[in-house]
C-alpha cells in the first residue's frame, strides 16, 4: 500500500469485514492475514488522514493483490485503526477505568481464572486452596455480590447460578475485562461499580487446542476445543473440560481427641467437575454477521469439610452434587454501512443441586470419629434437591451518529425460578416445594463522544425487579417489587500521546441475587427482608505509557477511588450464614501500577493498593461504637510484584522461553467485627496476620509444533496463608501444564 506519491504506508489498518481477522501493514506497506477460511470477503483498509478503501477478495488460496493506493483527505481523520490495535489496549485507554488481560499471554503461568485476575491492582480474590470452593471478589473495596461476573455480557448468576468463576475452564476464555468504577450499559447490570467480563473465543477457522495440568493434592485439569469451518463460512466447535482435586493439603487445626493444635491433612474435601459443549453457527452472511447456537452440559460434586470458619471439629460426610444444562443463541448484524449494529444473546439454563447432610457422627480434624451428636447434620441439616431455571436476554443497538459520536441502547431481561424438595420435611411444611421467582429488567442508554483531545461518555440506567416467593419459616407468600434510576459519566483528556487523565462517576444499585433472598437450599439461609444496595462511586486517575529509549519502555497508572455504599449487602460471618444489610460504609483508596520493559526481554511489573473501608453511619445507639471502625474481612493494603525474562530462539529458531518470579504481600486486617480503637496488638485473635507469598515458574514454547510446557511452584517458601475468616490455605504446591494448539489443518 502506498500514498498518492507512491510512498509505502505502514500501520494501515487491514481487516476482513464482519470477521475477527485483522492486522497492520509493515514498514514497506505489506501485510499478511492468517488463520482465515477460504471464501469471499470484503477487505477494508484505513489509515488516519486517508480515505477508506474496500475491496472484494476471494480467498481460495494465497493471493497477491496489486498495489493499493490510499488517497489523502484532511476531512477523514476519524477513521483510526482501532480494529488492528490490541483489544486490551483499546479497553484500558477508555474514559472509564478498565484492566484488560489477554489470556494467551498468561495461560501457561496460571491454572485458574481467579489466579489471573487476583494479580491486578485494586483487585483481591480470596478463596481457599480447595478447588471448587467459592471465590470472594473485591474491586476497589466493593466485594462479594457487589461485583458481578459476566460471560460475554451475560450475568453468570443466571447462566451458571451456583458455579464459581474459578471452576470455569481457562482455555475457553480469550480476554478478561475488569471494570473498576463504571460499567457500560452493554456489559453491566446492577453491579455496584465493579465487574468482570469473560470474553470467550469463537474461532472461524480450523483449530485444535488442548491442555492438561497436573499438580499437588491429586489435582488434574484438562480441557480441549476443536473448531471446524468451511469455505461457506459455517463453523462448528466442540469443547470439553475435566477438573478433579482431592484438596488434601496440610493445615493446622485442633485434634479433638488430643485436645491440641497440630498439622493435619484434609480428608473430606474432594472436588470434581466435567463440562461438554457444542457450538454451530455461521458468519459473514448477508442475513447475519454472526449467528451461533451453543449447547452445554456440566456436572460434578464437592465434599464439604468446613463452613465459613474452621471450628473445633471437621465436617466429615456432607456433600453436594451439581449439574447444569444450558443453551445460548447469539445473533449479530450491522446495517447502513455498519453505522447501526444490532446484537442479541438469549440463554436458558437448568441447574440441579443435590445436598446431603444427615449424619450424627462427629469427626476430628485428624479424620477420627470421636462421637455422636444428639441431633443430625454437621453443617446445615438437609437432604434436598433444588432446581433452578434461568432465562436471560441481552439486546444491544449502537448507532454511529458521526465518526466521533455514538449512541448505544442495551436492555437485559432476566428471570429465575427456584423450587425443590427437602426429603426430610413433610410436603405441607416444605418451603422448597413452593415455586419462587426473581425477575430483573435493566435498561440503559449511553452516549460516547470525542472532541479533539477530550473523550466523554455518559449513561442513564433503569433498574426494575420483582420477587415472588415464600418466607422459609412461616411459608407466608412474599412479593417484593421496586425500581430505581441510576447514571454514570466518564471523562478522559489526552494531554499528549501516551499520557492522559480520566475521571468517572456512577450512581448504581445492587438488586439482591435470588439466593441472597431465599438461600441456596444448602449452607446459606434465607433473608427476604433484604433491600437493594446503592452506591456512589468516584474514580480519578492518570496513565502514562511511553518508550524512554528504543530498548526501554515505561507504563504506569495511578487511580484514586471513593465509594459510599448504603444498605450494603454482605454474607454474615456467623457459623450459619445469611446475607444481610449494613447501614452505610465508606471506602477511600488509591492504587497504582508500573510496568518496566527492557528490550522486550526483561520486565518488572508492580502494583500497590491501599484503602480504608469503614462504617460511616449505623443504626441503634448500642452500635455507635462501630462508626469509623474497619469493615470486617476486607484487606486494606496489598501489593504484587513480578519479574520475568523471556527469550526467543533460545535453543532453536522457533522456540520461546520465559521465567518469572512473583511476590504477593497482604497486610494484617480484621476478619471479624472490631471497634474503632481495636488493633492487632489489643485483640490479635480478631486479625489475619501478615501474609507473604512467593511463586516461580518457567515455560517453553515450540512455535512450529504448537506445543507449550510450563512448571509452576506456588508458595515456594511454604508461608502461612489464609482465606476468608482465617481459613488456612495450602503450603508449597507444584503444577505442570502442557498446551497443544494447531490451526489451519
């Protein structure tokens, strides 16, 4: 490609319309598109300051195009090459604060999706070392259900109601976007200013990917994906995954029969999950840019060994089994020369939970049977089956008013039904047999505009919900219905290339999830008195990304955040838990990260987060001592540092080697409620001690064969680590991972 004077043009955006195939031209104006199925396409070329060129091509084999000339036009400056820019970079430079991660860059180093997200500034994901346990997610002080997880923009609590983000196969995810403060209308629902969106990867060419991970505690993680496509732009993808772990790591606990604390091995904590799915669809059709139907089936089991806390005795027999069937239909189409784009996603899922906790046996943490209870049940006496049916649809329309101005309308409708049977209750007294429904509708209108160096976005949202159910003790029918308006705005100013400041604000609401209202039929009790939570969220930050020299680059971001949450919803820390409302909580904090790279070989990445989350207003004169006190179970100071070295062509001309060292620090924090004047020195048993974790690993990739192997050592110094409410985590552990991928076969 050249300009009118015949000079080659570099960095020209080149992409095939209505596909995901995109690239940039090189220094001599040439380009290559790979992994494209044979067929007819519309080739689009664009560059800042030049008119856009569209050309029909028939890709039956490798072809050579005649020289393409781009014509200069001073009036066409808005046609920038964002299609070819790395999508993570596009996300992170928006007016709202987003951290974006390309999974292919970290998949060899990390086993679980939670491990990936937990290394970001301002983010803490706490979970025990037991694979299959639930994760507690915190983003800038907002945690628990105030942070929503989405799969391609659909809320995970409707797609997989009882599943956790840590149990999803990492190989099926292309990118993770973490929203800190404001969620756009096409992704967010009623999150309180924090959300994680998992973007899956649908290939439109022949590709096979498989991975297997084996690690400590008899842990096995495997997944595969086979995608096939033809020249008529039809495709099919078959995928599967298998997770298993004995979770039999050692920890300190009371040995009941000896009445002393000793190191024991967990004996009733196994987890297993299997997943299978098939997707069929088409792309680049006259009637659809992309349409796909997916069918998924998953199931497994999890043994329970402790509740929210480690008590004097262990749980030795309680177990639950889970299964999920889901179907998803996706449709995308652009109109009026791509000025209007429409997309809709419909999902239905049915989930079954079988929970059994009926024994009177009492187990010591050593595994010994030490007695019999006068009452049945170790944790939550039940023998039940729970069925959850979920319907969810998100439809979005975007309209390009001009090159720099866009309107976007999005609506999410979700309905969930839960009912079941407690086999230990008489039918007339069994509240689980009463159908219960939760319906949400969240609509949003968003404007995005660019004015020279200034980018502005604003949105208004409408939240409506309706709950029809029954109170769990009296069986009295309950109906709750309400609606709220929320809004957000973001502003970004480009000071100069690679340097910008931005600020954003959101007034949002959090509608309680279904299981928060009515429990989960297992270990979380009902609370139909819950009311929606509201929040004012403010962010202010500055970002710089510059090359200091041809071989040295610096990227850094500093973000201050303020949250004022009212009627905050949190999971109580009593042994028998239920979701509750607090009065008013305020969070003030700052996060920062810096990335130094040298010759694209050495990199040092560090991030630090400091925040203070306190009660600012409480009801009842007897509770006034809590004003100014730290909110429980919320780390207030943590940091991550990673040093890595990578080398291409280390042993031959087609290999890549990488080694890394990772350090995580978490300062002491109270895991139960304490007064304003409390401290670790005064009441040490109320606090989680300082935690220091060091990981290390290496990976080796043979590009020509598509084979990657890695070895990771977690907590290599065997430090004492803890989960929520002082539950011990595992010591040193190892895992080995093998990834194989080939394309265009």
